[in-house]
């Protein structure tokens, strides 16, 4: 069978040219998806200092930065859940085109923002598209690729987000304090819509689901059947740990580096530029390697085993990165390891969640897990804002406390099934 190569053959032996094309298009959408998400993190100091005017203070900038991230998570939740259901109902292709158009246009409009409430609204609208695109693309890749290649292809798909982080970092470095120009770059992915419309076909699995007459994209069906409700609930909680720690711990790599440099006598402006490079390039490279490693690891020791290793590694490396560095080169050596474990977890969501649900609920269930996790992660962001913005607060202690969430992720794995070697549910 074409889907079952001999064990001695490479995992990509039966992957067709069209399947590679799907992976490239899905990944391109996810690259700019990640770019839009990271762009605010990399420009927020300049943006908030500009828009807050005389009301700005270091504590206020930190607080509003985390509030906007929480708004982004809520918008991503709504977009991911609704667009996942829409993709099961009307198809992967039109829904993916809609989400890409959504996040690119509203990101570009941030160029014209003159007040905090306008940024809040636009970040919410960008998040609707960002959350929706991932749900559709993750389901599409899992349905198109053969079983033996599925985990690795899904891992590759998610790992391309590091390219989006690099692009955002380069944009942030190039524009400096002229943050508005960085958001104009966000209009570029709108061109992807033409490629999606011209190249993508609806997966055979989705067409079979449509032709069967089954109700598709139904939240009632998802949560009324224990076979799907249980993994949806615990998958959502697992994603909440990853997303909460991403925005509360992972993105703090930039702030940790900047505060370390300032504490050791580096001028604030130089410290900001060095911190952007350390986070957006060095840490992101380690994160990309972690994302790429998840697929092969999941094939070797199973999905749950791969998650467990990443959670354990993250729990150990965070306090080491917070307290061990004595010089900037020390920090640059630790940040890739920090990124490998804390970010590498996320490829597992693209590998694992689509394998939990049947054809008529795959994008819906995947969207509920990953993007519902965003909603539960929003309070974590508010907690992070409170911990980091307290007068005299130690950022290192706050980040270390937040890393305790990785232990919760380990416990959640006990309640989820292993899907390695199993076909996608029909």
C-alpha cells in the first residue's frame, strides 16, 4: 500500500508532490500567523511608550503589555473555535483563506492606531484570524499526509513558526522605535490567499464526511459523546499549560535578558536591542529545534512520552536560565536550551490534537483544544502581569513561579490516550 512503506524506507518515501505543497502552504500561513503574534511582543515597549505618553512607567508598560497579550489570547480562542467548526462545515480551503485575510489586514491597520483602545481592538481582530488559521492548517496537514509521515509533517508544520519569530525579530530590530512600519509588513500574507485558492484541494476525508450526511462542526456532538468530550476537555487543559507558559514564561526571555544587561551596567537602549536579538534569534533557534525534534520523538516513544520529556526539561531549565547566567554570553548559551523545551512542547499540539477526533469533528476538536486553551491561559497572563508589575518585583522569581505550570501538564498527560500507531478516527 502507498500509505505503508517498508520499515527500512524513509518516513517521506511515500509523500507525494501535492502533499509537500500542502505542507508548504500550511506552513507559510503559520509563519505569518506566528509573525503577527510575535510582532507585538517585539515592538510593545516602543508602541506603549509612544501611545501612553506621560502616563507611562515601567510598571504600567509591563501591565498593559500583558493585558494586551491576554486580549490576544481571548481573540485567538474565539477565532480558533469558530473557524475550526467552520472548516468542518464548509471546507478547509475557504476557511484558511478567510483567516489569513483577517489577520493580515487588521495587523496592517495597527499602523494607524493612536490610542490604547484601538490597539486592543485590532489585536483582538488579528487574534481571530491567527487562532483560526492554525486550527484549519493543523487538521489539513494531518488529513493529507500518510500515517507514517503524519507526526513528522505536523511537527515540521508547527516548527516553521520560528521563521515567523525571526521575521518579527528582524522587523523589530530594523524599525527600532518606529514601530508602526513593522505592522505594515503584516499586510504581506494577504497575498497567500491567492495561492491557497489556486492550489489547495479539499481532503478526501472531509469530502467523505460531507457526502455521508453527518452533522459537521457541531459542538454538541463533540461534547455529548464521551469518546470525543474527554480528549477535548483534557486536550484543552494541556494546551492551556503550554499557551499560558508561552506568554508568561517563554516571551519573558527578552525581558530577562534586557533586565540582566541593565542590571550589569548596559545602557537601556543597547540592552533593548541585544535582548531582541537574544530572544528573537538565539532563543527562537533553540525553540525551532525543539519543535522539529518533537515529531521524531513522538514516533519513537509516543505522543505522551514526548510531551513528558518536554515538560520535565522546561521545568528544570527555566529557573537555571533565570538565576545562573553571570555574563551575556552565558545567557546566550542557556536561551536556546530554554527555548528547546519550553517551545518544543507546542509542536505536539499539531501532531496530537488532530489524531483525537473523527473526520466530521477534526478541525472543531483541534480548534477547541488548542484555542480553548488560549482562553484558560488568559487568567495566567493576568497573573503574570500582577506578579511582574508589583513594586519591587523580581522578574526572575515571577517567571520561575509561573514555570510550575509545567508540572500540571505532566499530571494532565495521565488522563489522555496514546495515539501513536493508530489510524485517524473515522
